[in-house]
């Protein structure tokens, strides 16, 4: 499979900025059932992307208690569905275009809903990242570079193209979309072994008959539940956030390094909006060698170009500093007008680290100027989570949460909560915290369990994580 890069294989509306397209994978059959044919009525889907998706449904319909259970889960959480579809409006049109171009069932465009809820900063305890939740090795296999500056698994274009390449490859291997989806979640080798075991025992070799982990057993029913809700949201007491059937973003070429905050300002969008479209960048400055294009909202492209052309300010306010012998983090942070926490976050340093290595390359404000704003990268997940003791859960921060409120809820001190999470000081909605469930901790509700990952230190969990290498559950 050819490598996938952000500057290649970009499929955009021909009336907008278009980048060259590399070799295109051959489309897979749209369905395992020859009676199901993917058809798109342009009149029905002219203004509504949801209707366009419905028109392209081609997977076998499932009806099972698991599907009903997941339908109920989503139906009881209208706020969750609203947030998820609002985030998804940025990415869905591009994904649908690419899915249709390849002749794939349109349900595939809904997969990020069960993988990441369209959260581009989604990060699992199995180190899966981005809206398609690639683990590091699979991301590298599909050409997604991952380093201190940049994580291509979070690049919307390259991750989408990589995920669809992978799903087409899996469909070619198994000749069945349900097995392909199972392999995307569980791993192709695991599915092959399960099929071989069933054949040896004279059992049916299909998705419904295989022995598989609970997560994979629920994977296709979860997608079916989402499909049913998209088909008729009112039947579940829900209303979908409207998504126009038109491109949301455009790829704009850039040939110079530029601060993320400045780029957002030149485009007249919020920093959050800019980062949601360009989430692969780990640091506050975008290096040209990591990204030759930026994604911007369609209606902001001309604003960005005009402001960039008339801009007289420096494009970067950050520089590389080479540390000297004996320099300490607190001293360097104060010297460059940063808090120690921000200095560590920007430079990927451990909370336990007091000194920097001699000659270490560090990112600091340009010309010694004080940094005006804190920068929190999409990869700001707790680095020490895998080393925490006991039964550890992952908690998703909600609007209004505070460190003190969470610590009271789980009957732990604020100090312990901070120590488990890189001495975190401030919280943002959607952020993840790791909490060690102590003996005196309260009973964890079902809702909290749905927001938490499995305990990371039990033998059963370690074996499960090693075997599946992917964790895809409700964020």
C-alpha cells in the first residue's frame, strides 16, 4: 500500500484549492450482498449530507439485542450526540467524498463516531490517536510520521486516507465488510486465527459465529446503532446537528514556518477551530517540513491570504534553544517567561525532571520574549499513566469540572490527582484524567464506566490490550 501524506492524495472540490493525487486504490465491492447496490440520488442529497449518507447505505442490516442496547445508550445521551455531530461537521464531507470515490458503503464514513466521537485529540490507553484511532505501528505503516513536533495520525486527510486504504485492504483479504470491520478493531491476524479455528471445528466462518473479545463483538452492532439513528433520529427522540452537503475546509499551501496562534488570527478563526482542523501539530509553531498545507474553513481562505500578504509581523515567535551544562527547568522557564508546567508541556519533559541534558534542543519564545498564552497540544495526555499503580480509570473532563470537585467525587486529594496527571493545573472540557481507584473510592456509576477505560494493571486487561492492540469504546 502506498504511503499516505498530508500533502498527497488530497481529494477536494475542483473549484477550490486542489493538490496532486497519488496512485488511487482500486474500489472495493460496495456490499457483500449483490442485491444491495450503492445509489446516490443527487436531488435528495443536494443540501443535506446526512441524506447523502443514507442514500449510500450498503452494509447488511443487523437486528440484535446488542444493536438495541447501543441505540438506547446513544438515545439517552442527546448532549453527547450533539457534541459528536457538531465536531463531525468539519470532517464528514471530505470523508463521504472519499468513501464514495472508492465505491465503499457510506456507513464507513460514520466509523469515527464509534472510534473517537470525531474528537481529533482522542487518545486511548493503547496509544491509539486521532479520529480514526490509529496505533503507532499501523500509522507508520500507512506513512503517518510521528515525532516530537507532529503526529500524522491526527492529520485529518492522511488519517482518513490511511484508514480507508486499510479498510479496503481488509475487505480484499476477507471478502466481507463485517469481517473487515472486526479486523480493523481487533487486528487482521486475530480474525484470521478465529476463522481458521472455526473452520477446523466445522463451524460457520462469519462475524456472528467467531469467538472474539467483547469490544469487537460490539463493534459492528455499535455501527449499526449509529446507522439506525442517522436513518431516523426522531424515532430515538434525537435531532441531528445539520451538516451541509458542501466542503467545510480547503487545503492551503504554506512555504514558511508560522505560529499556530498567528495563523488562526490571520484566518480570523479561533485557535480551537484552527487546531481542530490542524490537530497533528504538537507544538505552538508549525514547521514547513511537517506540513506543506494548512486546512482552513472554506469561507476563511481569502481572508487568510489577504492578511498574510499584508502582514508585517514575524511569522514565528518561537525558537530552538540549545541547553548548556547544569541548566535547570525552573530557571529556564523563568528566563523565557514561561511557567515550569508550560515549559515542560511544550518540550515534552517529565514532571519529575528537574534538569535538562547538556545540548538538548528546547522550544522557547523568540528573542527571550515572554510567552503571552499557554499552549496545550492535542497530545497532552498524561505521560506516566501506564506506570500508575492499582486499578486505574480514565475520566473525561466535562464542562464545569474542577480538580477539587473531581477529587471529592473520587475521595482522593487534589495533590494525588495532580501527581497522577503530570501536575495538571487547569482543566478543559474533553480532556482526560487518570485516577487510581483506591480501596476507599466510591462506587463508580455506569456512566463513569462508559467514560473510563479498563483498569490498566489487571492481568486480564493487559492480555486483552496486547491481543487487540486497539481500544475503541465510548469516549
